[in-house]
C-alpha cells in the first residue's frame, strides 16, 4: 500500500509541474465555455470545458497505457 501511495503522489507531482509549465502556453481554466459568475463578494466558477479537455486527454493516455 505504501508503494502505491508513493507512486500516486509522484504522478500527482508530475501532473502539477506539467500544469504549471503548460499553463503559460495553454490557458487551462480560462477557456471559452468556462463559466464565471460574480455577484458582489461571491464568485462561482465552473470550468466545464477545461474538465472535458482534461478528461479526454487522460482517457487517451490511459487507453494507450492499457495496450
């Protein structure tokens, strides 16, 4: 179990680093279709398109790993 947690943690770390570097070139979280509602001091954010893109990319990567 400990080995699995370390591997998952390393994967999350790598994804976070890629997200930081790629965020300068690809505006994830600020794509058209991501909804931002501001009302006074309340802000609600729905990154729908960003979630769809991340889901597609992860699905492709996992399908390649399985083969």
